[in-house]
């Protein structure tokens, strides 16, 4: 690693040895800080903060990685070098449109994003030895490997995207949900979505899933759109 990274690891190690507060940190107690620092990074990116601010937020997220790695090293599990090596292996393995199995560059590269996504998805599928029936549009197959603590809108968008790609790999048609009802908006003169009356949370959930499905179809990020709308309140 670089001298700067080596020094960072050394500083964190010394803090673990000589600072009672840092020494008491565990994987579990760090979770809240990881979430907080990640959202602060998201805010810096989406709000267009100055480069120095962005660097600082990236540093805070990096600190979380180094702390978790050091805690693991103390119990002889792995260290930051091991984390970096595991990530390198995964990137080479999953990006086989760029790398050969031994990490060398391929002689040629895909010319479309669709080819790249198909290659990535097939590599992940082989890793997990997928088989049997195709996964449902949203269900255990689509949710496998996704963090269950993702915000619901982000989870829905990723699960829908994953399921659609898997259906494409299986040669199946895209699964379309029920269209969202629309009516003419007298103010804008355009058609606006109409929210039906909900009797249960299940009905509301199905409607929200339809909203996310339509957002994906239009190339929109439902999670970011809702954050932006809430910020304008």
C-alpha cells in the first residue's frame, strides 16, 4: 500500500491500543457510524459540495473500513490488505469482459453497455451456481444478496432491475406490472398519476412497487427523487 494508507492503518492501530473509546468499538457499535457517514457522503455528492468536502466525506467512510479491518485483524481474521485482495479478486472475476481469469487484459472489449451488464450478471450467476426455475419478478431470487436494511424504495428498484436482467438471461419476456392510473392535470395540462384509495398496507405496497417499476422504465432513481421531494417541503 502507499505510505499514506500505511500511516492511516498505523494511526488506527495505535488508537485501538491507547484510546479507551476507540478500543471499545466493535463491528456492531460501528454500524450507526457507517450509516451516518455513508449518508453524509451521499449528501455531499448530491448537493454538489466542494471537492475538499467530498474528500473529507470519503475519508470518513474509509475510516470505517480501516476500523472494521483492524478489529478483524486483532482476532486474526483478516486485515486491510486482505480486504483489498478480496476486492481485487472479485473485480477481476466479475469483470471478465475486461480481464482474463488470471487478471490479464482481454484482447478485445464489449462495445455496448448491454453486453457488459450481461457478462457481469452471468459471472455473478455462475458464482452462486444458480439453477432450477427462473426467479419471480420480486421474491427470494431477486432479493438474494441484497442488504435487507436498504431503504425500501432503493431495495425495490435494485430487486426489479436484478429480476429483469435474470429474465433476459433466461430468454423470458419482461414482466410488466399494472399501469399506474393517470388523469389530466388542469394546472400543468399534462397527465399526472392518480393514487387509488388504499384499504391495506399490502395494497399501498403494490402501488409503491408500481411507482418504482415505472421510475426504472423511465431511467429515474425513485429513492433520490423522494429525497429531493422531501427536501423541498
